[in-house]
């Protein structure tokens, strides 16, 4: 499998990855594999800016709408699925193209993380949640740092879910969470292309997209999910866009405040994404997303690394 050419497209949210991945897939006879944890769930649509039906029809996509919020996926299941799909795409003579905003998913593939095979320990996770609420999740992160400093360094102290997951794995297996990563040679010949966008312009694009989501019916989508029994207790309902609208529907904040929070939290998400894919990373070929020659520059990189030209 080490000879499989794998094109990876990264970049912050709202940088144009979806449209550009489709353009590349059409030129290179490729198939797109999503690396967005929110796209997995068929119930989440407007608030996650999921590709439209027209976009999905323009190129074959994988790992979109494959799960229900009632049956959440984890990193291990994603890694197992994407490994199989990459090989299947390659065997059909197509070009696998991974793109998405979940940096952890992409790194797990590129670095061949060894994900624990045991299932979630629901009771331990619940206990850790209770402890975090009692003593503060920053203290829970301090505990992780004392047990596994390397893991703590890669997890934002504000990310309660990942802090709890790391502690759950350590306490369940007796193995450091950091020891489960990058222990084997990456299995692909990967070309990583990053889309760069000026931060302030990116924020403007995000704000316009949030306004468009509200106009497209995000409030009604969230209300329908709540009516269907998908509430705040579900981890994947507490994502940006849905969490704030749930607070509005509960009467805790105004609609204007909810919209403002979605925009602000989306800006913060962009900064967190940058922790996974840094401008200084020598493995990433960063391209100006506004450059009229963007497509040509990307194809030149593909030709240089893989010897692949459009239409072949």
C-alpha cells in the first residue's frame, strides 16, 4: 500500500476546499474522501456547510451521510474506514483525494496512528465528565498533563471531549495516549496541499456564510433535531452552529447573540485548525487560494510528485 499516491487538501474552514477538491477530482479522475467529522452525520446539514447535492454529484464522495447522531463514530472507526476506501479507490484506477477540516482525522491517516481497538468506556467517560464539572476541566487537563505530557501538549485545555477521551484511553488500557500515535511508517505517498487565505478575509467569508445558514433554515433544522430527540446530551449536537442555536431555542440568549456567537466561535475554530496544519510545516505545499493560477499550481505539484497529468 505504500505506493498509493494520496492527494490531501487542507486549509481552514470557508477557504474553498470543497469546490477546489471537486475541480481537482474532475481533472485527475479522482474520488473525494471527506475528513470532516461533522459530515459523517446525515442529520447535520445546513449548520456544517455540507456539500450540496450538485457538488456531491460533480464528483464521487465518500464518508458523507454514513452515520446517525444516535450512533456516533470515533477516530478509530474513521481511520479503519478511510484506510479501506483509499485502497478500493486506488484499485479501481482512481485517485484518492482527502479533504476536510478535522485535522485529527487527517493526521491519523498520514501518520498511521495506532488507534485503540477497545470500545468506549461509557461509565468511565461519564465519571470523568462529572469530575470535570466539579473541579473544572482545566484541572482535568492538568491531570492529563501529569500522566501524559505529550498528549496534553496536543490537546487544547478547552477541548473537554478530547481531554476526557485521552484520559479514558489511558485509564482503560494503561497505555499513554501519545504512544498510540505515529509509530509506523506512513503508508502512502502523500502530497499535502494547503489553501492559504488572509485571516480577515476568511473571517468575512465565515460571517457571510453564517448569515446564509440562518437564512437557509438553520433554526428550523435545529428545532427539528430537538423535536426528534437529538438534544444537548449528544456530543455531536454540541458543535458550532447547533450549540448556539439550541441556547437560543431554550430562551437562554437572543437570536442576534446566537448569530454573533456562531461567528465568534467559528473564528476561534479557524485558529484551532491552524494548530494541526501550520504555515511552517515543511510537508505542506501552501498555495494562495486567491491566486488565479491556483489550479495550475496545484496540478504542477501533482505532476511533480506523482507523474500524473489531467485526463490520465
